[in-house]
C-alpha cells in the first residue's frame, strides 16, 4: 500500500516534510502525527497546501515558505 510506505515511518509526534509541494501527503501525515511542518520554496504550493488543509479541517499542520538550504542554514 503506497500510503503506508510513504507515511509509516513516522513516530506519531512531529514530522518535518521537506519539499512538501502542494501537500499531497499532508493529510495522511497529519492523521498519524501530532504536528506536521511542511517546508517548500514555492509560495504558491504552500498556499494550495494551506487551503487544502483548511478545507479538510486539518489543524495540526504548519507551513514554512523557505528553501531547504536557507532553512537548515547550509552555506
């Protein structure tokens, strides 16, 4: 099952979804974890993901509009 393979590795607490895009996996991750933080460089993708979560009543997510490089302070 694709969903189980993509989300079954989480610990039930907090997860950082790097390059989350438009939030394709966010509902499944949010269902199994206390907090999901989605990170993506595309403001448009973050907006779509936020709107999707709001329309589905998902409240245990946060989204950050940033690059992985800047977020993790890589040189």
